[in-house]
C-alpha cells in the first residue's frame, strides 16, 4: 500500500466487482459517481448479479452495463454451494476479451474477491485487502468498523477519483413510478412505508412496534403501506398489518424492486430496520427513520440527519448466551434491537412526516 495515487492513463474500460444485495449496492453509489467523474470517457462495467442486470437496464447513472458473474465461492453462492467451474471458465475468457484497463474490487476484504479480480487480466487492479488476501496493484486495508460509503470512496481514491458527493443517489425511470401507482394509487393522503424485515433476524425490531408506529402515522393522516420482498418476510408484514387498528396496505411480494424504488420516492417517510429497502429509500430521496444496532450505525448508518434519523440499540451482549458479540461471534440469531423503545422510533417519524407535509 502506498500513495497518493493519480488517475491511470488511457483508460477505456473499467470493471467494478460488487455482487451483493441492494443495500450493499446503494453504499457504493457515491464511489461509482466519483469514478464516473474521474473517467468520463471510459465504460464502467459492474460485475454483479442477475438482479443488477435487470434493475440497471436503461437506468441513467454511472454504470454503463452489467456483466453477471458466475457461481463462485465467496462472490456468488447459490443452492447447495457447488461452484460453476465451466461457467467460470466461460466468464473469465469473455472478460479477457474485454481487455479492461482497470479492475476495482469493492466486494469485501479480498480473500475470494481479489483472486477473482486478478483473473480478469486488467492492466491495473485496485481494491480492499485483509491480511490474508492476495495483494492488488493498489489497495487499502479492509477494517470492518468504517462507514461503507467512505470505504469505497477511499478505494476510488487509489485510482485518482475524488469524491463528488457523499449521499447515495439513484435515478428513477418512468416505469418505476408507473408500477408504484398500480400498487398505491397516486391520488390520496401522503404515503408512509413500513419495512419490518431485514436479511439478518438480529436486525428485526418487533412487529408490534411497527404496528404502533403505523397506527400513530395513520392517525396523523398518512396512508400506511407495509412492504416485504423476501418470502420469509411475509409473516412479518402480515403481523404488522394485522396488529394495526388502522387499515394498511399489505404489499408483501406484490411489487418489484423497480416499483419499490418508485414507491419509496413518493413517501413522506419510510420507517424500517437496517435493510436494503431503507437504504434504497435514502437513495431515491425519501425521509427515513431506521432501527439500528450500534455497531451497524458505524458501517451502514446515514451520514446526515436533516432527513434521516436513527433509533439505536446499544446492546453488545447476546440476549441468549450473554457473549459480547463485538469480540466473540455467537450462533444465536435473535434480535439485538428489540429493546429500542417505540417512542424513539415514533417521535422522529412524526417529526419527519410533518416536515414532509410542510415542505421542510
């Protein structure tokens, strides 16, 4: 590792490895914007997942196209975990023909992703590295407790790309809004969306808390919709809707990611766990209230507070075994945020809702 670095000369094509979920991609948007600003004439190719290809098709922004990565340990894992070796060989042969000038790794610490990036055959490689990962031409250390947005901006600085902003921004397509109007009609009171799910059950705030917040916002005049995209989130959505006294729209499994982006952009406020939809709401300009575990505030919390508020659990010890999980991991997947009081979510949600009504 050394620096400072200047831009790489004569760059025509750049590969960026980021094959994760929606929240992970949102955190990378400011860094991709900085890369685009530094290399305006280059083609930026995201090496991602099938959903990236569908979601970014025709979408303005820093990504020119998506190449779907094959099943590969630590990069894209599906089903029983067997690697797609023939698919890998075809993929890397195709990528060699691309003749990338730059290949950038923002997909974790590099134990699996750095060898992947090195196989692309790019003229210059850059990215993150843990002590057990293969070195790239230019690298910064991967240290867990760092804001994700800043982490990837630091990587882009390795190739001379300076920040052009710190807030993630995602542009909408007309079809995003059109689908959202089918799910929630345009005419009617202001919309509030609740999202009681998350990829990790340790980040689940109780559904009765969401129901209480939903009722209070409905009483304030809002239309409440409850979302959940994964099949395992449907029971959570049902529990919130059934637990509310006021009527609420149950949108579990009833809207695509594109439509969800459109819907979130129309919201007065979005209330959710630390999750992909919450971060997507941030990127499309919605006001948000997020329920966070304290450690995740460092890595995933929004960087500003005028439109984004946090309700934080300061629990460090597992509720089951009592181990300090900041030092020793445990296998219990129980909520670490259940102790966040309802008022700590409700009060900022009502405040932001009123701000939205008055154009604040």
